[in-house]
C-alpha cells in the first residue's frame, strides 16, 4: 500500500495519545475551559495535540499540521489534520464516545484517516486504495463495508443535534428526512460516521463542522464503499458540513435535505 509507513506512524501516535487521554478521562482534577466560540477545551485536548505535533515534527518534519487547539504550522501540501479529542463535551461529562482523529491531506485530497476511541476500545482506519478497517491494531484488524440499504424508508439515520439545522434554516428538511427513515438515533460526532462505514447506520449528517472534525472520517467512509460530501454535494471535508451515506442513498438524501427551507 502506498501509505503503509504513514499508517503505521498514525497508529504509533494514536497509541501514545490514547495513553494520555485515558489517564485524564474522568480525572477529578481535569482542567476545563471555555474557548471564545463557547466550546470546551481541557488539559487533555492540549496535551494530546502537543504529543501529536511533537511526534510528527520528529518523523515528518517537512509536513504541515493543522490542529484544533494550536492552528496551522508549515506550508507543505502534505498536511496532517488533527482533532485531539473529538467529543470534548462527552469527555468532560464522562461519556465514553470521544476519539482522536488523524487525517493526512496530500494535494487537496484526504489520503489517510485514523479514528481512535480508547474508552470504547475501538479504532478505525483507511488509506486510499487500501479499504477500511477496524480493530485494536494493524495485526488484529478486519475489513468493514457500508450497507447496501436502497431506500430511505428502510434506512437508519444518526445525527448529533438539532440546533445547527435550525440555524441553517433547514430544520424542517432535516426532520422530514428523519421522519422518513426507518430508525433515528443521535449517536453523534465521529461515531455516526464510523457506524456508516461499518454498515450499522446508513446515513449520518451534520450542518456545521470544521475540517479537523471531518478529515479523518472521509477515507474511512469512502474506502468502506460509502459516500462523504458537503450538503451541496462537494466530495470530501471541504464544505463546512457533512453528509455521509452508504453511497446508494446519497443522492436521495441530498435532495431531501435541500428540499425545504424553514
């Protein structure tokens, strides 16, 4: 595989970060602050991203880095995109649904993604042309595939919250989609997309996201046979929002979400 060395490195970094984040999860002295955008950040977020950056600066000194906590460094078209803890609010409240996201972008395409959720005991990864995988390590992995459910009426939908849809003026369209599905659950954050990649969920969508929220997810969903675009249908993590499906349902879901305004 073209990205073997990068994938092995991503696993090494994830192992290091997992040790840090798990040590701070449910810690009585966890330091929590509000950022200017009112989202939360903890000492674990900052420590985790610092470890990622230090390892990349040692092993990939020519690559640039974009992280949630410390912004962008370097100017290389090879860029690592890092969310040290996706699901910080869960992390703070003791909910085990949070993960470290590592993505690698080359010339505007996300070519590698790894999602590590140590409190769930799960990890997922993919690189271009390699398929999507889950397991605790490269040696104990099995390949995953998106579902082939062909109708929205038979589909399972996962989402994060309703507030963002209202702010976009698309709450009515989202609720119409949700009501048309067989099943809806708010698994939220990275997990919705990993469930799409595993075939356990057929549709996941969010109205407002950052690049670091999405980059690592894209190759895992697409290498599993699914589709990942913005709400306007642009492939990849570049549109500030996300629609991920099993691929079969994608066009119908995009039409449904664009069909009504509040």
